C-alpha cells in the first residue's frame, strides 16, 4: 500500500495493527505525527527501537498509520480508519485497595472494553473524593493508554469519574449488576457493574430491575477479578466467541 502524504483516510482497510508493524503509540495528529518525549524515550530506551525501524501510530479514535522511527518520524503508509465496534461494552467496579484498580483497568483495556466506570458503594472501604479522585483517575488513564499501546488498540477506552450505583442503574438499557444467584448472560448486557468484596447493600440491590442481575460463576471472586471476568464475557459475546444463553 502506498504512502498517503496528504493524510487523507483510507476507508478500505477496517482492521487495526496486528503487531507485525512494530510498537504502537498514540499521537494527536495522524497527518503530522509527533511523539511525546515520554513515548520517544520508551521506544528508544525500553523497546530499543532504532532509526528506520517500523512502528504504528494511532489517534485513539479509530485512525492509525504505519511510520518509521527516527529523529523525525517518517510516515510509511496511509491513514487507515477502523470502524467502531457493533456496540459499546463497559464494566463498572467499586474501588478497592492498593494497585488492584490499575490491574483491572489494564486488563479491561486489553480485552477491548470501551467504557470503564469507577464506583463508590455503601460497603466501600476505599473512597476517592475531590483532588484525590482526579489524581487517581489521571493515573488510571495513563495505565489504560499504556495497555492500549501494548494491545494495539486504535480506540482508547473512556474512563468515567467516580459515581454511585444510583447514577448508573437505569441510566441506559443493558446495565446489569453482578450478583451471585443472578441469571446467565444472554447477550443483551452492555454495562456490568461489580460490587465491593463486602457485597452490595440491600438498598443497592433493590435498585436492580427484575432480571438485571447476572452471575459471574460459582466461585467467590475478588472484586478486580470479577471485573476482569465481566469484561471477558462481554467481549467474547460481542466477538461471537461464545453463544449467549436465551431464556426458554
């Protein structure tokens, strides 16, 4: 495929980078891609990318193109536009201690989850408020960006600030709560919310509409594991890798 110096998009190609074209980074402008200092350092020092080596860049909104590394970036292919997914999937999870929110964010990004929502619940131990919330959210956005680079995503996930179950349940169709004894997934789910390790309160569970709690299996899972399982099921259903269970 020839290089498109004008930067106009090639809409005939609808798949993202497959990893054979070298590392993957995000830039602001695909027509004139420029690396941040951090990304240039990561490519040169951590990944040992040399002048002339291939890599790919994306704008995080479905566009990407092939380039070659150097003091100045050399564009080496057209701008390709990847269509968005058939529908968006999301996971909301109640904040937990330590680095576990980072782990969940990283893995949900790698799985292709489009929206990650952070929640407070009545049984929450960890709470982020004010400047602390914004600082932690910015850190998690960096985690998601790095995971998207590693997994060659061209659509960056949206990370939503801390909210409560009351603002999520009923906000849109397809929102379900993960809860032992819930129904099996049937393919209608769009956002799965995962509670704290102490479980949802009676009042929070009362917010769920009939049939809007789903099971994540028979095992007792840590909160971050449950979030990753929910993301896995949603992405596999969307990709047709598993067959949904329809009520008889």
